[in-house]
């Protein structure tokens, strides 16, 4: 198991390096710069500012300097948020994004698994068709559509929930953004669990358990659910990545102070260091979560780690 984990970890390092490299050069290739504004700076002032941030050096040298700082844990200062480093901004926004994403993932796993198992046990009945029909809607409708609809319905027309803000992470402020983030994943998890559970319930060992007279609840919970959950475990990494990237839109719609909001602001302002810092943070989280999903899959299915 240690060798399996080590191979996965070593494979993640080149991936992170490639992501950082692509993001660096793509940001520099975008038109405009961090100090371009409506009011043109005097040439001497602009030269001094660029020299202070190493922007006057050749692009290759800028890249090597940035890599050296990143290796030391220094993501640099923010060009637009004065007196704030990128690390400090990420440290401020990451707890908000993490809490939002983890709650959405937990909700998606809970409801998606329940709906998928129910649909599998009622295969080709109205319960099955209803769950799959709703799941298809959840997959096809994007978050930037569901967010305004739910905001209008529950926030403005009914007045049950606040339509934005964080208020220290109070539960009412979290309900709408967590629901919007979780809806597509609930639909995907439900479809995956339904297909996997239908296949497992047809397996020979399940038929043997039924023939022995075991209760249906015990067959599902003790025997079928673990095997049916294997595809779901392998999907956890991409699912969490989808939630993290989806939070970019959701945090802006609901005005949440997460790192997704900083990313959008940094991209619009050409704040190179802030965008790069958020990209590194997201990439590290996604790689780490995929790594943990691989380890969990290897624990549940020994054939994976022995191959």
C-alpha cells in the first residue's frame, strides 16, 4: 500500500509543475497588464513599479524567479490589493471556499446515494423514472442558471433565505450557495449509484445471499453498497474539482468572500500573482483530493494497488 501511495504522489508533482507553467505564460499572454488603467502612469513611475516587481526582466527570467519564490512558499504580493500578500488573501478566503465545498459534497453524496439506491431497488418503476428524470435536469442546468432562480424564489418572492453575504458562515447564508453547488453533483452521484447498484444486485453473491434468506436491508447495506460505491469513490476527485471550479461562479453571485471571488477579481485586474496563487491553491487541492480518492479506491479494491 505504501508503494502504491508513493507512485501516486510522485506522479502528482509533474502535473502541478505543468499547471503552474501553463498558467504563468497564459497570464502573461493576456492583453493588458496589472498597472494599465484609465489614468496613464508617468513613464518613470511605471518603470520603477515594474522593476520593483521584476516585470522589467525577460519573461523566462521572470518565470525562473517566480518558481524559486514558490518553492520557498512565497506567492508574492498582490498587485491590486495594497498591503496584502497573496498568501494572506488565500488564507482569508480558503476557509469560506472549503466550508462551502465540503458541505456541498457531503450533501451531494448523501442525497445522491440515497436517490441512486432507491432508483436501483425500484428499477423500471415510477420511482426509478422520476429520479433519473430529475437527475437529468440537474446535470443539464448550469449553476449560473439555478442560482438566480433559487435566489428569486426563496430569497425575494418567499423571503425565507438571504440572497447574499456571509455573516460569519451563518446557516441561512449557506443554504442557497451550498444547494446550488450540490445540485449537479447530486444528479451525477444518483445516476452513478443507480447504474452501479443495478449491476451489483444481479451478481451471483447477491443471489446467494437472497437464497440464504438474509433480510433485504442487510443485503443492500452489508453486501451490495460497498461494491456499488467503488465507481463513486473514483469519481470523488473529479467531483470535488467540479465543486471547486463551480464555486468561482457561485461565490460571485452570492457575494461570498472565498478565493473564487479573488480569482475573478484578479483575472479582471490582471493581478498576476493573485491569479497564480489561486491557481496553485486550486491545483494543489484537486491533486490532493484525487490522490486521496486513489488511496481510498486502493483500500476498497486491492486489485487496483496490486496492478
